[in-house]
C-alpha cells in the first residue's frame, strides 16, 4: 500500500512562539472551521471530531519546542503521520506541514490526494485567520486596559457597567441609559458575591449585539450558554465569591478587580470576534 504525500509551507509575520502555541494548543480549537470538538485523552493522545462527525485519533510522537510537532493519526478510513516544522525567520516564522497518509479502502484512494490537499488548504487559511485575530487582540488589549482604568477611576463604575461600556465602544454600539442603569446592582448582586458582574455585563451585551445581528432568541440563549461555559473554563468560576474570594472589605484598595476586568474583557472581545 503506497502512501499519499502532501506538503505545505507557510510564511508568517508572527513570532515563532505565537505560531507554535496556536498550533499545539488543543484547548483552543474553535479557529478550526472543520472541527466540532477535540477530546484530550492524555498528554500524548487526543481525538478530533470534524463537522461531519468523523473522529480521528492522534498520538503525539514528537514535541520539540519551537521546532517540531509530530503525531500518528488514524480513523476508519485512513492512517498516517502529520509533521509540523517551525523555523524562525527575519520577518517572523516559517511553518511547514507534511502529511503521509495510507488509505484503508482502495476504492476511495483516487479521491484521497484531492481531499488531503483541500484539508491542508483549509487548515492553512484557518491558521492565518487565527494569527491575525491574535494580533488584533494584542493591539486592542492595551486600549482595553486604558478604558477599564478610565471607567473605574474617572467614573467609578462597577464591573458590569464597565464591561458594557467597553464592549459598546469596541463594537460601536451605544449603551442606552436604561440598560446602563439596569447594571447598577450587577456587581455580584449588589456585592452579595453571586454571579460576577463581568459575566452579567458581557451576557447583557451579547443580547444587545446578537439581536442587532438578527440572531434568534434560541441562538442568543445558546451563545450565552457557550460564553458562560468558556468563561468558567478560562477563569475557574462565574461567581463573584470565587473570582474575588476575599469578598468586599472597607480596607480594600479601590477597584481591586481591575486586572481581572481587563483580562475578562479581552476574553469577551475575542469571543465576540470569533462568532
């Protein structure tokens, strides 16, 4: 049985660490337009399920930092080897993707070369798009930090109001006085320690933003649930009492959650950009 080979080399104006981290991080896969999910079984084994429901198991064989990332792969129709090599360049990073595939069913082998070429093209386009998104987020991050500081120290807003105003500014949506006033008590339910205002402010904004994008009520609810799940995975909780375990005390420095707020709004921005 002869293998099928496909190779693609990409040049990026991004540092090698960013390219490496994007390629090897299986916890962040939503930039992959062909994937439904990735299940990590252990440190060397993971399963990718594509949008058609086909599951492929990957066994990592080499992971040499900033140099080589390789694994064997297998599903019901094929098996083979995937190797990505990374090289620092004057402008950024060169990334070469090589695949060697053995098709189990000879009847479909005639289509396998075309399939492999298309799959690599899709991966390359998705990776380019994701790296540009990362660059965009990094550029926006400094602006978010300045905006959060302004909302906290110049206007003394709470975390939910600050989230609404920042996201409104970045996505060019005016936050009405009624919506703004509705968020007054959303700082953990009036500092009770309930659901964090960083979550509630973002979910309020999602409702406004997605409605303007003509999402249905069911789609908005599903997206909010997805946001909550990803926020919890990123920050460990949705509750103010856990995100701010020391509670609210008279001797606290002002706006103790400023750093967390900046990170949360960067997360919100990235989530919205990827919808």
